[in-house]
C-alpha cells in the first residue's frame, strides 16, 4: 500500500463518551492519497468510475450539545478503472470551515442549541447554522457538488483529485438543499431550497453546461422541512409533509420539530420546466419521508417510491445519555418506522393510491441511476441498526416478483449508502456492482466493499483496505468514468 499523508487538522474536541463522537462515528482529521492498496479478493476490471461519500467530522469542541449532522463535511473518493483503485479524502473547505480554522474554535452552535449561542450569522434555512456541506454529494458537469441539508452554497471538487473550486456560482440567495438529483440521460441537475420566509420553497434546474436554466417559487402554507425531491421523464415531484417547525415555538426563535398528523401529506407534480401555476397537488396519508428511491410514469399515473415513516415524531429514546434523548430518537430509523412504500398519483382523475412494499425497517435506497425517472425493477436499501444511525447491511428488492435478498456486513461492521456501478457493456438493469465503504470496529479499519449486484448473498468480490478508519456518514454516489471525462473535456473546450 502506498500512502501519502497530505494534511492533518488539529482538533479541540474533548474526549468524552458522546454517542456520535466515538465508535463508528469517531471523527477523522487526516487527509490521504493512497494507491496500491491491499485487496482481499480481486477488483473487477469491468467497471469504470468513482464512488464518493460525504461524512461529518467535528473538529472543534461544540458550542453546547453536539449533533452528528453539525460536523464538517469530508469527501472520501475511490476511483476504480482497469482493476485498479485510488483513494483520496479531503475536508470541504467551506467558508465556515475556514473561519473556524482561523479562530481555532467553534463559531456556530448546532442543531441542538438555541440560535443565540452562535457567534456569527449562518446560512440557509435556519440562518444561524454553519453550512458544513456535509450531507449529500453528487457528480454533475464533471465535478462533485457537495451540499448541506439545511440549505447552503454548494461546493465543487474534482472527482479524481478532490481539488477544490469553492462555491457554485448559480446557487440562488436562499441556497440549495442536499438531495439535488441528476437526470443522467439529459445531464440536467434538479434542485430545491426552503426557508422561513414566503414563498418558503423554490425549485430549479441546471443544465449539463452548468448554467441555471429554470428557477421558480413554490408557495407553501408556511415554513417546511422538505428533505428530498424526485423526478420522472417529464415531471418533477416536490413535497409538503406535515413534519415541520412548531409555528408557536418558531416565533420565540426555537426550532422545535413537530409532527401534525391531522394535516395530509401533499405532493406537487410539475412539468420539468413548468411555471408555478402548472403544479398539480395531490393529498396522501400524513407521514414524513427522508428519501425517495425513484419515480416514473405509468400511463395516466406518476409512481413514486420512498420510505414512509410510521412514527415521524418518535418517543424519546430510553437509553440515551442525559440530554441526548430526542437526538437519539430522531436518528433511530426503527423508532420512526421507515418502510418501503409506493404512491400512485393519477393525473387524469386526481386520485392518490398507496401501497406498502415491505414491512421491514429500511432507508437510504439506491437504484441503477441509468434507470432514474424510468420504470425500474431493482432497488437496494440499507438496513439500519436499531437504536443508532448506523447500517448493518444491504437489501436488494426485485419489485416485479416481490422477492428480496440481503447481505450483512458482519459483526461490528457498518456501512452507509452504496452506489450502483454498472458493468461495462451491461446487459440488464442489475448487471453491475454495489460499491460502499464499510468500517470494521473490531479490525479498526475501513474498506471499500464491492459486491456483485446480481448475487449480493455471495458477499463481496473485493475488499479494498483504506489507509484509515473513516467516520460513518450519510450520502454517497457513483459517477461513471466516461461521463466525467466527457464533461471535463467539454468544460476545457
């Protein structure tokens, strides 16, 4: 294994038993380049691309209570081509990261504290939070786009070298939320933002040339907390769900999340480049959904698949350390009852139909993105560990035959969102590999695990040993090598 230590960031985090500053969530402070890594098995020669994951890493002692989503974004990327792999990781050099590096301590309070505890104005939907760019990651127009779920500026990096290009120029004043969506067959990037001022939501599209081509306001009844967006071949699907900041508490400057079961869920379906008056709203059972898997058109219907929460406002977590009860509850997918679910919206009659697809607790689903916005057959979900924001394995669904297969990562081994890497010259939708990072607490190391998607129960075909154990994180993506090279050539032309 050839390793180059590029940089080491000094930390002021105090050593104590915080549930999300230890174990699988122990922060990283070192940045590496690594090649010729040790491999258990054999790296496939028939994939070409980059797997990228974003993680949260707290550098300085928190102002008050620390929430794991407060940590600074760190991008981990492994490129795979011709049976060889190269790994890099870098902190996202956000404006907040740079300011706290200069100060030598935290300047912004996090999700669990009152805004008055921040010493500087913040960004995005909550206005006092640091834009840590630590939630989501996608590759568009040949570059990584790193984003924060409470809305921020959006940061660009090179997918191979992780060279940093700073903030994205087309981002509106209200920022962009995490969970931008790439339409692979057009190169369009779909995005949204939300805020505490009317109209409370905006929707936009950026073209493959990285220029803003569509941006409209969407009027909502008040401040909301949308987390994701979906698309079909011709439409975009936005949501207005009944889990949001308590309006009375918000007037006092307190951001307390509440579920309002008497309010129906609402879904807005809009043509890709439609005006605000073209949105058609549909009502459904009250719930909250963090993540959608895919959507597509079926005759007069728009079909949407995602994870319906049975208990969006769960009871307080009983075994949490004092002061962390609500945080632990909102990070427990089992308590929230996240279930694979399908909505059907009839554009002709205005009717909504719903269907439960699986009764197990699942989240962080992915597909072969070549089928994004199109009818599809296979979905791959992460299996949560009860009580924790950790994932113990993967579950593959055949949605046509209603069958499934699972893969456990093993004892004290935890992963997160995978990426689907199509096999070169693939012949079917599932002809490819699932790629993810897995942290092994027993061996004290992390691995890039590659699994044949046609037979996940057979286990990994390759395990690439990384130069360090990385912190558990949130979202990831797979980007096709040919798409990256084409976009970068176009940018250079």
